C-alpha cells in the first residue's frame, strides 16, 4: 500500500503542470498501478479542484476517466495554448 503524502493540488495556488510532474514521480516511487492513478489523483486534489474536474468532465464522472484523460482535460482548461491568431 502506498504511503501517505501531503502532495495536494490547490486550485488558484499551485501550478498544474508542476503538480502533475510531481504526482507522476509519486506514482513511480510508490509503485502505483495505472488502474489506481485516477483514484489517487482525485483524492489528492482540493475540494474546489474536484468540483472543477467534475464540471469539466460532465456528464461523465471523473472516476470513469483515465488519469491521462483527466490531466488533458484540466490542462486544456488551466493551461490553454495561445491562439495562433492572437499571436500575429
């Protein structure tokens, strides 16, 4: 069983990309199976972040997404790529 860690993402306070890098290291260090990564992610984010994730995934429940799907969904929302039109 994985050891407890204070690794938590707090919306509006932490950097999402840095958090995911650290979480992936946590998975490796604690031998977290791919099947459990979604559950670990969803239990290591703040309540506000979980609400955002739930809203972004609707009508699907976040627990029914893969870890990578959740990362992509939240990354698109929190770290949008600059528009090529706006760059010109």
